[in-house]
C-alpha cells in the first residue's frame, strides 16, 4: 500500500487556507484520490474540546506555556488517532495548520524558546512532518478586511488569538518567512492577496511535484 501524502496549509489569520483546502479536496477527489481534511487545533473530539478552550476562554486565559501545551496535546491526539492511520491506509491528509503554526505563533509571536518548541513538538507529533506545506502570505491589512467582512456576514466576532494585536501579527508573519527560508524544499510561499482563482492557480502549480 502506497502511503498517503500529507499536505499542510499555513499562514496568518484569514489568509484563505480553508477556502483553498476545500477546492483542493474536491480536486483530489475528482482525480480518484482518497483524501481527508482536518484542522488544528481540532479534528478529534478531545482536540475540538481543547480548541474551544484555546480560542474562547476569557475568564482564565491560558498563559503562554499552557497555550503551547494545549496546542501540542490537541496535535498529539490528532496525529495518533487520525493522521497516521489515514496516511498508512493510503489516504491523503490536508491539514488546516500544523507544526509551523506553533513555531510562528508560540515561538516568534509569543516569544517562547524555539529549541524547546522543537523538542516538545517532535514529541507531540511523533516526528511526523508534512510532505508539502503551502504558506499563504497576505498583508495583515488585507487579511483584517477579509476577516471583518466574514464577521459581518456570519455575525461572529474575533477570538482571543485574533485579538492579539498588530505587533503580534507582524512578528508571526516574520516567523513564517523565517520558517519558509529554512525549509525551502518543504515550504512553498504563495502570494495569497489576489482573488480566490489566482491563489488556486498558484496552489495547483506547487502541487505538481506531488501529483
Ligand atoms: N494556532 C494554531 C496557534 O497559535 N498555534 C498552533 O500551533 C495552531 C495549530 C486557529 C488559531 O490557533 C492559532 C492560529 C489561529 O489563531 P482558526 O479559527 O482555525 O484558529 O483560525 P485560522 O486558522 O486563522 O482560520 P480562518 O478561518 O480564520 O482563516 P482561513 O482559513 O485562512 O481563511 P478562510 O479561507 O476562512 O477565508 C477568510 C475569509 O476571506 C475570504 C473567505 O471567503 C472568508 O470569508 N477569502 C477571500 N476573500 C478575498 N480574496 C481571497 N483570495 C479570499 N480567500 C478567502
């Protein structure tokens, strides 16, 4: 049995990951490829409960270290119970965020030690690495406009992490750039400030080496 491929989508808030993942899922299914989509934090019952704590706990918000450990606990559960079994059975996995988000948000954004993160993350995900990571890069001003529009359309409001402030979002964008520079073979950066079709075209181009 040929192992499935593991593709992750990364980027700042509202960069358009979920939108492109839906398109890619439909595209792969059309090609007869078995595929599942998952998201982080989330994707199992326990990980979805942790997601609620991470995004919405306002009375007793997690401190930076607790936040890191909660993200990693959710990842450990998802990797062991969903991602590894799927890949071993030949199914492709598309994940809306994975380890790079931890390095960008908790490392570059919150300022936690990157070496500690590396060891803790490898432990959580049993050293699993994506075959390909697409980093959707959008200037924060454009992302903010998209998010505001979505909030109006869906009558929702920004969560705890989205409200972290401009400086935080600037630092995490720099973090994603640094990660992409360090792992050029795995991470492809895509300019995601264009239309959905333009971004999709770039996504397809970067998939060529896998399909
Ligand atoms: N986090 C996560 C960490 O801090 N550490 C970690 O280790 C991990 C795994 C997750 C939060 O957790 C943090 C990061 C996050 O803050 P989330 O709700 O899953 O929270 O948030 P996001 O992953 O940021 O997902 P979003 O749904 O907010 O953004 P997407 O998926 O990137 O964007 P999408 O596709 O939903 O698009 C947003 C809006 O823009 C429109 C869409 O229609 C939608 O309304 N849009 C476009 N508009 C114009 N042009 C385009 N090209 C567009 N593409 C999409």
